[in-house]
C-alpha cells in the first residue's frame, strides 16, 4: 500500500520541535528555521480531513506559507483543487506513483523523496530470475527494470536502461560472468553484486570478480531458502547502490587473476612488535580493502585476527587467496589454534570467532555456533569484545569499509581499554557504513585513507618494539 504525502510550510518560527498526531495520519513538525507539516496517509482522504487538519495546523504553526506535495497524480490534482479554492499557494509538486519512501527533516523544513533503485538481473536460470524479481518486487525501494539470460542480451539493456545495480551470475552462456564483468565495467561502471552458487571450486572466481570491480557477493537462494535469503539480498543491493567504484581500472599484476602485488621494499623487511594483537573488521568492499592492507605489511608481523562478513565455505577460498599473495601465513581460523606472530586468522563464514587467553598468557582461537550479533555471523563486535577481554589495551583495532554498524561499539570498547584504533575514511570506502558509525561513537583514534593504514600500523608497531 502506497503512502501519500502533503507537506505544508509555515512562516512562524518556534523555538522547539513539536509533533501532533491527527486522526492517525496527520503529523505536524515544527523546526527552528521554519515550521512544516506532513500529511502521511495510506488511505484516500475526504475534504473534511483536510479542513479539520488545516484548522489544527493554523492554531499550532500559524498561517500556511505554501505547500509542497509528493504523491500520485490523482491525489495531487485533488489536493491542488482544494488548495486553490482556499487560495493557498502550491510551491512545487513531485509525482510518485505506487509505494515510495519519503524522509522529512523538520529542522531544515525539507523532504527527501527517495528514488527507486533500478536493478538489472543477469542470470541464465529463469527460476532464479523469477526468484530475484519477487524478492526485489516486495521492497518499495527496488525496481527490476530488466532481466537478461545472457551477456549479449544484457549489454544493450545496460546501455538503454541505465540500471543503478546489476546482479550477475558467474555461470553464463557465451562468456562467463567474470569475463562479462570485465567487459562492461570499464565502459559502464555500474555497481554489481555477484549472485552465484558459491562452492569451493568457485570461490577463487568470486574473488577475481571482486578484484575486477564487483561490489559484493551473495549465495544464490533456492525456493526453500527464499525467506532467509531475501533480506540479505535486498540489503546487499541497497548497499551496492550507494557504493563507490574505483575511478580507474586496475592494471598490471593486481588486475590479473593470480597476480602478485608489487610490494614496497622498505616495508618488506624488519619485524614488528609480536606481542601486540591486531583485530580488523570489514564487510562490503572488505575483501579488496583487506588485500590492500595485508599485502603492504612485512613478513614478520604480530598476530592478526579478522572478521569479514562472508558466507560459509567462501572464507577458506578468501584465506587461501590472501595466503598466496602475502609473505606471512593467512588461514581460515580453526577452533583451538594458538594465536601466533607471523599469522593472519580469518573468521570462518557462518560461525562466530573469539580470542581467549589461557592461564599461561597464551592466546587461542575459539570458534562457536553462537547466534548472529548485529544480524551477522561472523560478527565484528563479537570478535572485538573478546579481544578486549583477552588483551585489554595491548592491541590495535581497525574498522574497514562495510554496511551497517557492526564493530563500532566493539571498537569503542577497545579504545576505552587503551588500544589504538583506526577507521577507514569515507573517500576510500566502498561503503562508508561501519567506519562512519565507529567515528560517530568516538571510537576511532585515527581516520585514515585505505592506502595509509598499513604504514600507520608499521609506524605504531615499530615504535612499540623500539621502546
């Protein structure tokens, strides 16, 4: 059911905000700069509703200065006729049919009408195309503008429909999804979510897609998994719509699957303080951000523990990929493993990871099947909370790109305990969600571009060792 909205602006300037609920549908909000009222109704109205409401409004916010309206053409025409009969001024109107989202900012006297996110589905399976279309059709912010079963059909649709997000399968006729992604992204930089049947044999291909510019990935749902998968898919598509893509295409070894990154020779030698644990959390865009940070660290590192929001099985493929690129060991974390210098431990997808300390002071990894935290499993907060208990302030916490706020509270606990903390800055994030929440809480001791995080870690840990 769609919402209909009518906003009224008044010339009065009250000192405090005030909200009045009229007949279950009429809200009045007064702001510092100017007053406003918003009509929100999921039913058709009668003129008596407006007449009564406006009398209440005039008593609360003064004589109306004019109106801004958002809604269906029929509704706006009806209200405009009524306002004309009362000699009220219409400032402007916006036609929005069906269901849409409106955000109202009373202090600024502004309304923001969210545009629908246009999605193009590219998958050779008709069943999956229908499933995805149903998932997106149930969300008022998403609109499926097209569906293609092969790259040759999809390319002209990208050019004509100009989607905000593309969902793309790996297994495609003509050319596979990875090759097609590399074909269109340089010319049509549309945020792309890989939706594929993730297995061990495909894990490396998904990673290559992320390296080539895909924003995110999700496991392809079956009909029985639709209820659980739908919110995840919707969230990832909405996140992708706001994601920033790299402005320049990758070139050289990093743009080639299996390539070895060029390393700074200054950073490739020496050892860092082995007694200081580093804990990192990331989500959307995180696999590439982690690759950037890890490949710029020297061989002799302190232990690093990482929670990346990641599906089950795929975490091992990611760990193996990082292990092939880094001069130290990178592995999917195993329950009971001792946390040792020279190693990076990545939380397994679909499980929770903690760090525990034995009586002799040695730390080990605990993997369990605890419920999701902040809707995530693995969860960054779950890891960070355990690091606080195990290490106190003798650690460094880092929040990288990602949607939502998982890890922000945990990072604040680390900082309060005396740990040094870093949040990735907005300009270098694919999605500035998790770092933004951490910064808003005051949890970030440093706010750094992605390219400066590894050097800051080296600086801190070299100072600690020298001391």
